[in-house]
């Protein structure tokens, strides 16, 4: 999870790499993101639009992108703690170019519309953590499920969505657990979940831990763990593996070598392109297998 220890790991990494704040800010600006993500082979033409989705708590602003023709399996993308921004729009578009109808959501819609953190700023910048925490604290396991149901209902009404195929989900950092909670809450619609450096997936002494929901799941999972997260809590992956195996939940669980918490989004200070690309390829394999 994003806390003081992961922030310290990030600062140490940036110093070792000799990356200045100015360098990072230039790299993470929206205009540069298209250059950071490798192109999709045989990319489909896509249609992009900003949409609003009715939920029990109001109107959620989201980014919806899908292939220009045909019906496709849908995917819900939950951003990390920094929320919806150009990096996640780029990731959603890239997924759509691979043949999916993708809804990138703003989980903070109850407290703020649109992008929270200015372009070129990140979690490690002064004041950003304090800016984000009130929004993050507006969320809960319950809002994950109520929002998720609304997003599924919205997607199932879209002409570009094949409702005969199950829906995929992805979650990053604090929303990694959302993929599991939603799979348990809507097992007949959620068919796959990809968690990337997700926090709080399996906690032995927490009666509300997501791993306890395994008996209710019918989805397959990719659990991509940051190396420093695993160093801090090596038992979590073991607990998760046992819960999945005991309930015949199909899951690929792996600690990605030489990665730090937050390594997947291309605007992250600790973005690890090689490992992020490998995790992305495993996500596509998961969706191909579970959403076909």
C-alpha cells in the first residue's frame, strides 16, 4: 500500500537512478504517455468518450473506450490512489485496442470530479498525499460493491459490449482488492480480475479480508505483487494461495522481481517497463482465457 515505507522506497529508488523531480514531471506529463507505452500489435480502431454513470451515491465520471465496431467483452479499470488521469486513460485505450470495451472509473466521484492531481505531479510530491487521503477515505468495501454493480449495469447496456461474455476487472494499489470483492459480489458477471501491486488482499486477523470471499468467486485471477510489498508481508501470498486453492479459484500469483510498489502505471516514479509489460501480457492472457 502507499504509505511512509513505500514512499521511502520510492525516494531511495529515484536517488539511485539519478532521476530528478523535473525529469519525472516531464516523463509523467500526459503528452509523453503515448511514447512510454509500447504500441499494440494489430491495434483496433477505437472510439473514446467521457461518460457519467448513475450509482446509488450520485453520478460517477468515467472514461469509456471501445473498438469502433463489433461487440466485445467489457473491462472495468479501477485506478490507483492517484485516481483517474492520463496514464490510466492511456492504459484503458491500449486495452481497447486489444479488443475490449473498457470503462476507466473515477472512484472519488463522491468528493471530486475528474483528475485530482495535476499533470506532472505524483504521490511522492509534497502535499499530494494530504490532498488524496480525504478522497481515499471516502471509499470502503461497501462502496466498491455498490459502484461496481452500477458499472456492470452501465456496461451491459452498451452496444459495444457482448453480454454473453463475462466482464474483466483490473485494480492497482488500494483497488487491487476491488477485483476480488466484485468477483465475489457478482460471480455470474465478473469472470476475471487482475490485481497489480494491490494492498490488503489477504490478512490473517482481518475478518473483512478479501481472501475470505474466495468461496463466492467464479473468476480467474492474476495477482502481480511488487517485490518490496512481498518483503514487508511475505505471508500474504501464501494465505491467498491457500484460499484460492481450497475453493478451486484459478489464479496466477507472482512476485515480480526488482519491482517496487506502483511499478505498473507509466507515470509512476518507479515504473518498471520490462516487468510492467510482462504483467500486461499475463493480463491479456487471463482475459483471453476467462472472458472468451
